[in-house]
C-alpha cells in the first residue's frame, strides 16, 4: 500500500481504533494489551495483510522518544511520593546497580554463546537491561493487581527511573564499538554528567513548572494540559541540549509536580493518562510496522536462549545482589525479579545501533524485538499467578488506592468541598462529634500540615486544618458551610436533613 497525504489519517485512525478494540479484548482473555498493539503493527506492515511499507528507524526512534516522554511523565505524575519515599533507595539501587549488573551478566553470556565481540554483546545487554515503564504501568494497573507492602511502588519507580541508565549504557557501547581504541573509563565523565544534570534539571524544571502553572492564570482550563505538555518538552530538550539525560529529567519533574498542589491538577492528570495510552498504542504499532517477521524467524533459537537467560538468571541475579543490603523477604525479591518486563523501550533503544550503522545492528534489533515479545508474553501473562503463588498479592476484595487513583476515578455522586479552618474559627478545638453535622454529611479526610488524617468522631479539629467534606446534596453542603463558617460553635441550629 502506498502512503499518501490523503490516506495517512485514515490508516492511522483505523489502526488506533483496532488497537483500542483489541485492548478491550485483551482484558477478557488475559493477554497483555501491548502484545495486541505490536501484533496489529506487524499485521499491517509490509509483510502482513495490510502491506504498509515502513522501514525508517529514524522516524521510529523519533516517535519512540516523544512517546516515552509522555509515558514517563504520566507515570511520574501519578506517583504518590508518600508511597515511594520508604522504597526510594531500593528503587535507585535497582535503577543503577540493577541495570549495570543485568548488562554485565547478559553481555558476558551473549559473548560466550554468539560470535559477537564483547562490546557488541554488552551493547545488547544494555539495550534490554531496563524494565519497560509502559509495560509495567499498563500490566500492573490494568489487571488491578493488589500487592502487599511496597512492591507496586518499587516496581513502578524502578521502571520509570531505570531507562536513563540503559540509555546511557547504550550510547556508551555504541561509541566504544565505533571507536575501538577508547576505554570504558574514558566515557565515565559523560556517564556521570547525564545522571547529575538529568536529576538536578528535572527538579529545577519541576519547581519552575509549579510556579508557572499556579501563577500564569490562563482563561481556559483546557490550556493547562497544553502548558504542561510544553513544560515537559522543554524539560527534555533543554536537559538533553546541555548533556543531561532528558528521560530522567522528565520523570523527576513529573514526580515533583504530581505531589504538589496545582491548578486544575485533575484535568492535567486525566489528560496525560489518556495521552500516555495513545502514545503506547502509537509506539507499539509503529514498532510492529518496523519489524519484518521473516527476519525474526532465523533468530528464534538464539533469541529464546538469551531471553531465558535474562528472565531466569540475569534479572534474578541482579535483583538479589542489588537488594541484598535491604531487609526484604526472598519471595518479594523473586516477584520483583519476575516483573522485569521488557517492552517498547528496548526496541526503541535497538534503533540506535541501526542509526549508527553498526555491522550487527539488524541482528541486535531482531533479537531485542524477540526478547521483548517473549518477556511480555511469558512474564506479563503470568504476573497474577506468580503473585498468588509467592503469597505477595492481597485478596481480590482488597485493593490499595493512591491519590492518583482517586483523581482519575469517576466523580463521586455527591457534593464534595474543601474547607480551611481559620485560627479565629469557632470550630477550632472542637471534636467532630460535637459539631452536630447534618445527616448525610461527613468529613472524609483532614489534611494537617503535610499529613492526611482519616478522622473519627473524637478527632479534634485544629486551626489550619483542611477538611474534605462529602455531602448528599447542595442543600446539605450549604448547611455544612454555614456550620463551619459561623461565629457560633458547632451546628446546633443547622438542619439535620434537607
């Protein structure tokens, strides 16, 4: 099929529509959604029934970089810092040492079983060394899997923060292959610069983003997501331009912004959640278009061998060594090892050797594609079973809820309001039970300083508290408002029902 200006929108919309329908089907039969997106791309490609010619790794790489920005920003923006703080050092260790150990272990194995040079083998190891944010976020959240302790934030934080390390190692080994006389230590300054500039600039752009969003005072609410996208792109491009890691900067800035009070935060979050899904669909479909199935068949044997070593040896070895200083149960480490999903990110990174014109670039790309495919198929489909087998999942009736889950959920069928208790308020110092609230009105949550409190009747309201109040209808909410803002203590004269 010939791609023209007239039919490109039609083809693109049809592919996305089919992908959305396939995603709905995948929930029912238990196959990860991302596999369907890849399959649709392959079926639509030049060797599939669609016959769409696509062999442009540069364009695929550009689309991949843009898509990864949206996926990482959405994941970071929805990350609850309170859940991440207890596991931050575990996540950082997995993102840095875990990636290094996976690269080394898999690289040495590939060097041993193939005719790759040591640098070519380590390049392959680096490309598949990080867990894929799109795959992890999609599978953990789509299956609504409730996990014990801090396992979910650990996995999500690792997958969102370890791409920069894999990216740096990929660039380093490509440079070493092209310039064989250089040593690994010669690229260490660039390695450190990428991490340092990425982290610092990500935090600074987060600070600037908060100030801009809260003070620019746009006339239309719909412009705030547009402003956020602009800030995200600025964060990536400026950081990359000065030698830092743009992916890391975007993720750090998103975590910061997602845990601050922002104007129209719910609107921004819901927009990015939808865009992240769109970018996942586009990314996987494009990568499916890029691959030639006939080129995958010759590497199935060696691909299965390398994939098995990665899943059952390299990943568990890196996880157990990296997490050895932390007091974690063996079954927790085993589960973290199993959720080392490889997805779109390694395939995007595999386009870098193609763009660099390396001798074995085509074989590396095909092996990486096969590894990602088997990882999502084998590991992605068995996560609930493995979680139950290792006793790290909670019963189906129990599901942990984060702040992002609340913001992304459907609106509650009642009135919701927030009240700040002034120092001179008559209700400051009173117990909730003494307030005499109307029926069908409850204080659902109290924010006190930086803490959130789930109150009961004996909780004392203090000056400066921010009360999240649920009321059955507007009349009841008006009664609550009059109660809390009245000069008289309590709501003795408020209507008990309306």
